[in-house]
């Protein structure tokens, strides 16, 4: 389950993919497969996939306990070929974040 609270040390990767028309589901399916393959990596926490209603983008919101865990996740994704496969389905705009504020 995603944790969205400040001062936890949790690292969040937010990756916004731009996809060609009709390309959302193929990318979502691949990102789901990639997330499932990460579940056993120490420190991996969660992945949430979002589809833009206009069909042009997919957002992947993934979390790990800390930067070392996120590096392990990235290395797994790279060596397993997921990053290359993602590039074939959409243009990625990734970033690593920490929560600065939540307001309820």
C-alpha cells in the first residue's frame, strides 16, 4: 500500500509516460508485469498505475523504503529488460521524490 506522509524516508518514483493513441493498455500491462517482478526485492513497497482519461499518458507511482532499495529496483528492471521494453511503448519522464507535505 502506498505511504504518502512526510518525514518517512520513503522514496517515490513518479514516472509520466506519453503514449501513442491506443497505447495505454499495452504499457499498463507491461508496468504491471514489471511491478509484480519487483515484489520480492528488499525494500520495495508498492506500485500504483494511473491512466489519463484522454488516453495520452500513463503515470507509474512506485515506492521503496529508501534510496538503496530504489537502486535495487532500478537495477532489477534494467537487467530484466523492462526499461528497454517500456521505451518501446511510451516516452518516459521519470523523477525521484520524497513527500514534503500532506494535508487532509
